C-alpha cells in the first residue's frame, strides 16, 4: 500500500495517467519518469477537452508547478 505521494507515482510508472493542470487543462499519457519537483515525462500524451482527445502531443514534459492532480 502506498503511504507517500512518490510511492503512488512509482506505482503508476509505465501506466496511463490523467494529469489535471492549472487553467483546467487535462492531459493523458503513459508516465515514464518524474522527479522531486513533480516534473512529469509522458509518452503517447494527448490533451483532453470535454472527455475527448483534442491534441496529440506524443512525448510531453509537464512542469511540476503546473500540476494540480495526477490520477493513476
């Protein structure tokens, strides 16, 4: 069982996650890496608008200070 935030992120590595960003933006992709600043490296990433894929980014680096929530 995960007790710390980074334990949860470690368990989500190489799995698809949904990331909610400031400005009510959402992206979905496979979490391949993260660091102590919660910068996220996603593959097969796409922007989600109203539950639908809007823009395909492929590889995406999300800056940690813009992250509101990560759902594994």
